[in-house]
């Protein structure tokens, strides 16, 4: 072989070595990026799950507080109604008794 051919073959070998090295670097970098993407995806899914759980907890707490407040308000209204019912009294004087009897008799 001539010297020029040998140089040409050596050049081709060096080019191939550089290509292989670059390809390996590209592949390594691609794997690192894939790992980062997978990690980010998992972190995102975990964040969604955590946010969902926290949201459900807040909604449940809010519902319980609303029920408690509504129950408290209903008890207050019932107590006021009971108090008012106890304060209402009928004064039966002879005139009122006559009106009541007339109402009953008129319905017959």
C-alpha cells in the first residue's frame, strides 16, 4: 500500500473513532435526559396526588365546619322558638270564652 492510502485509512479510522465517541456521548446524554424526564414526571404525579389529597381534606373539613355551624344555628333557632312558645299565653276572660264557643257552634 502506498503511504497516501495508509494515511487515508488512518484518517478514516480516526473519523470512525470520533464518531463512535460522539455517539456514545450522545447516548449517555440522552439516557440522563430520559432519567430527568422520568424523575420530573414522577414528581409531578406525586405533587398532583398530594394536592388532590390536601384539597379533599380541605373540602371535608369545610363540610364538617358548615354542618357544625348549621346545627348550631338550628339549635339556636329551636331554643328561641321554644322560649317564645313558652312565653305565649292565652288569657281566657268571659268575652274570649263566648267568642270561642260561638266559633265552635257556628261550625255545626
